[in-house]
């Protein structure tokens, strides 16, 4: 064997040895994650006893075992390694990564929060976790204008250099992810399930696109189903990864408000889009504004606030969001002027539109169809209609 061949063989053996050592190390991290009776706080407390290394925690006796439940102690003395092997097999797939708190690639902002997840499962490009991120969250059942606002803001802010982070939920979350995807900027989705599952199921294609262009993230091991308790927990990760959180439409009792509260506790910026006093989904945002969140009407308002913090990481996009772009008003005549005057930005029942305009039911129905096709009107749940941001009320 030549000197070069011996050198190559030594390098290969070293790499294999490093890989084996890393896998052995991850086995203990995963075993700790599966310990019954321990959440992330409990795991972080135990790691504090062992200097951040999970290995010493396993065995017959350790001072950190004091005060633990018997089922937790029994696990630490004899883990079920089959569960760990299932996680490791999942990690063998393409573009799958496991980050521990001791990993240099672990997001530094997330590490700063009071309860950082000890482990992060990542599917996609793990390097995107190092980008400056803005969280966009809101109602799962938004108005059409709220959904469009989220998409427009996400598209504009992603184009400015921010990675958009959200929770893959229906409504505002999905719109925010799609807006970022349109700019080919990474978007990150923090899930409330294991990464071998997609919830809601109708976002399966969206999740695949996010994994290709950004990353799916979870603190939960593969196989974890969509349990209700897991979704509030993931909110601290969404806000913890981000320099700020934008709330677009939220009821007064909403998971989005939990995310905003956590962002405040973490010392991050909170932004809220105001809405009509008649829109129940605006009340959560109004409450946040009363509590000190920054009222934003345009995406530039957010960039202005974040520029001193992020500096050269941001760039000003060449185009404004569609909702903010200047447009030439459409000139309506006759009955269309009456109907446009009767329409609000709040969803309005058809019966009220008929009453306000003085038009027949047949005329209103056919005119609404045309206005919706041309983008001047959006249909809302309950057979209601509302104006969009498109201009169309100028008289002849």
C-alpha cells in the first residue's frame, strides 16, 4: 500500500470513527428525549447536572435522579433502545438532521429562550435556521383579506431578506409560507407532530415545498401524532427562532396571542395588523396593540423597526406588496356604483347588500359574481362578501 493509499485509508477510518462516535452520542440524546415524565424543562434541568452531556445521566445511580418519578428513573437505568433506533433510521433519509443543544449549528436565538428544545429534528436545509427570521401567525379561519394580507406581507418581507417562519397551520400560517415560497426565499415551518407526519393533511404538498426550499422543524420524534397539547408548545419555538412576530387576524382567545406573548417574554418584537372594529378576528390584534405591540399598516413599517437590529442583512424590495401597490381606480357606472358603495371591507350578508343598494336579489348575485371574478370582491364564510384592496369606487 502506497503512502497516499495509507493516508486515504486513515482518513476514511477517522471519518467512520467520528460518525460512529456522533451516532453513539445522539443515541443518548434521543434516549433522554424519550424518557417518560420529562418535558423539555425536565430534560434541560437534568443536563444542567451533567454539564450538558446526557451520557452520565444513564446508569444505576446519579444525583440528578433525585426527585424524579419512578418511571423516569427506571428508564434512565434501562432505556428502550428500540425506540431510539427508530429515530436513527428516520435520520438516515435525505436532508434530515438532528441538532442538539450542544451542536454549533443550533440556532443561537432559540438557545437564549428560557425553555429551549433539547433536540431539533430538521427536514430540509438546516442552514436556513441560521437566517434572520420573522414569524407570521394568525387565525386558522381568516377572512379573504386577512389571508391576502399575510401572503403579501410574507412575499414582501421574504424579498427583503427575511426567512418567514410559521406553524404550517391552515389559514394565515399557510398563506405566509406560500408568500415566501413565491420569492424563492427559505421559509421554515415548526410542526406540532413528528416530521414523518403532516398536519393538516391538506398541507402535504406545501410541506414538501417548504422542505425543498427551507426546512420543517420539530422537537418531537418521528411517529408523534397531532396531539392538541403539542401545538401550544411549538409556539415558543416559532417565536424563539424569530427576531419578531407579526400577528395577522386573531380572535381574543387564540394560539397566535400565545405566540405573541411568548415573543414578548423572549424580548422579541411584536407587530400586529389592525382591522375593523366589527371584525371578531381583529380583536386579538387590537388587544396586542393596546398592550404595546407595534401597529403596522405596511410591510415597510416592519422593515423600519428591524433595520437597526439587522442592518445590512435586509434589502429594500423593488416592488411593494400587491395590497399596498398604487392602482388606478376602476370606473363603475349605474347599478355597480350602488353595489360597490354598499360593500364594506368587513364581510357583509347578501340580504344587507340588497337592502343598502336597493337592487334586486338576482341583480346583486350576478354582479357579485363578476366583481369576484375580477378581484374586486371576496367571498367570506356564511354567504358574505367583502371588498378587496383593489380600487373600484370612482364615479364616472
